[in-house]
């Protein structure tokens, strides 16, 4: 019996040794930065790294939630996330349903669909800036000169509403291939015999979708919604590159940290965003589990 216990302890020690590098990695790149960020959120951080941060309690959080610009940016981010996640997921679903059908050239069509997702962001941004340029852009040439939809060329990247519409359109166009690939994989995993049985029972295409297809792909869609919401809540790169007229949270956080150099307040912003995002994730998971 003692020999058996000794073997178990030896196996446990060996297992711990094997996972120790992973634990060290997790502690160094996840746990420590997270705890240090929370620590900074309660301090006034000097630009000089040799100076010790000054403890100021909840002052950063009080300043944050009394700042009208932060609240405006938060509401704008919620709007951006809701619209982009809904549109990219819907477009991805529709394209996946189309590409799941058999037709000539389906493989080439699937490859073309994912091009916006695999292309570098910076090159796509430059192409869109060229397309919507107020002087020589092809969009204004078609909409103003040819179709005469506008009396004058709109300032796409300088108008707050138009800029918001453009960044939403850009994100939907660029990221819907990700939703398409995930949903298409789920569609291909559905047992064809389920559809055959439904057709024997007289179910049409619409009934088959709601009774078979949608329940089968719902876990994938819920995961997509959660992941895309998290990514877009922290979105920065393409929005900042496209226009300076859409101050969503990623842009607001960047400006606070690297334009104003208020690192303590920036840390408080990230803590607040973490709480908001985690609350959303838990809420969505609970709702999906009840379905």
C-alpha cells in the first residue's frame, strides 16, 4: 500500500514538473500584468519610472465615471459592438448557408470570401481611404458625378455620423469571413439524415432551418457573438487608422495613456472594461444555457 502511495506521489510530482513551465508562463504574462494593472488603477503614476506611484484610492474611478467623454465613448462603443457583431454574424450566416450548397466553382468562391479577413489591415485601410477620398475617391465619383446622389462630395472621414457608418461597414466587411468559416464548419457537421427525415415529414426549407439547422449551429453562433463582442469592445487599430472622428473605448484608452499620459486613469479604464466585458460574457452564457 505504501509503495502504491509513493508511486502516486511521484506521479503527482512529475506531473507538476511538466506543467510548471505553463504555470510560470501564465503567471508572468497574464496574472502579474492583470494584478499590476489593478494596482496602478489606485495610484497616480508619474512619467518618471524611478518615482514610486502615489496611492490615491478610488480617485481615478471617480474621475472616470464623472467624465462625460468617457460615458459618451462607452455608449458609442456599445452601439458599435452591437451593430458590428449583429451584422457580421448575420452576413456570415447567410454566406455560409449559400456556400454550403453544391455548385460549380464553390471552392474558388469560398477562397475569395475569406480574402478580406486574411489581408493586412493597414493595406485595407489605405484602399478604403482611397475609395472614399473627397477629391479623387471612386465612391464620390460614382455617387456624385455619375449617379448624382449627393449635391456635393460628403466628407466621409471628417463627419461623425458618416465616419461611424464607415467603420461599422469596414468591420462587417472585413470580419464576416471569420463568422462564415465557423458557421460553415458547423453546417458541414450536421447529419444529413436529419434533413431527409424532415423532408419525409413534409417540412419545408424554412422549417428545416429553425428545427434542425439553427439549433445545431447555435453553440457556434453564441461563441462567435461572445468572441466578436470582446474583440470589438477593445477595437482600436482599424478605427484609429480610418478616422479620428469615432472615439470608441480603444481610441479613448489610447489617448488617455499615450496622449495625456495618465497611466493610472488608463489602468482604471481597463479594469472597468474588464468588469463590463466579463459581465456580458456571463450573461450571454447563462442565456444560451437556458435555451
